[in-house]
C-alpha cells in the first residue's frame, strides 16, 4: 500500500472538481534570528492554508525544498527580495500553532529524528512525512496527529531535524504511529549509509 497522497481530478460540466482533504491545514515558515520567545513568535509566517489535494500541491510545489534553503556546510541561504533566512517549515492543522504552548500540543509530544542527511534524502523524507500526515495515511481514523516540522539545526555541519507532533502520550498510540512513521518516511527514499532513520520521543 502506497503511503503517498494521490491526486485524481473529476470533470463536471467542464469545471475541475477539487478533492477535499479530511482536515484544513496551514503551512508555516520560521525565519531565523529570534533570541527570545516573543521574537520567535513574530518570526513565524503563515504561507497559506489549504483543504484540498490540489491546493496542497499548489503551495508545496512552489516553496523551496529544505535542501535549497538550509545550511549546506558552507552557508545558510537567503530567500526572496527581503533576503530572509528560513530555519524551519511546518504544516499543522488549522487552529493549532506550531509551538509547545498550544493546548493541543501541550497534552502530547513529538517523534523526532535529528541527523545529517544528504540533500535528496532530506527532501524525500520531508515530502513523505508531509504526504502521510496531510493524506491521513499515518493517523488513519484516530486523529492524534497535530502537525509536522523540518528544522535546520546546522551550525558548522549540516544537521536537520524532522518532527511529528501528536496530542497524546499514550504508549500504544505512540508505538503504532512510530512504526507507521518509519515505513512512511522511507517510501522510495535513497538508501543511507547510516541506515534507516530512527525516531525518538519527547514529551511536551
């Protein structure tokens, strides 16, 4: 079974019918440079909201890939006419902010994988987990997933962190999601010399 989010278009009376997603989602970026919590919040920028397959791809295909903007071992890259440096992308359900303090996030925690990744691996890992989350193939009918983040942790060496945030600390739910997460993120990804990505757990 593919864990990818498929797109099918239907035509009715000459009009394209969009395919609805189960939830509404918001795509965020976080600009580097915050030194305190207030600045951190100010540096969060909503890139767009979507609730259909087509609108998701419209946003996702028109933002730079993580490898195109994150630290590559030489420099952090700047984006746009304002020359901003992006250190994080996140996609969360509408109404949930990508921060620990949000009530929906504070009851649970996150799975995270922090490691060096080759550019192609970073991009496909990020795409796979996003598709699994937005397409509801990771969560199924349980509705525990709040969102997903990819964060640039590189300073002198390229280091990245991929996170899956959920609303519960329940061990059975965590184990089920961890297993599905590992299967999802590896789907079609190039084989790494470091082996399969491993996810640790952190309470919020």
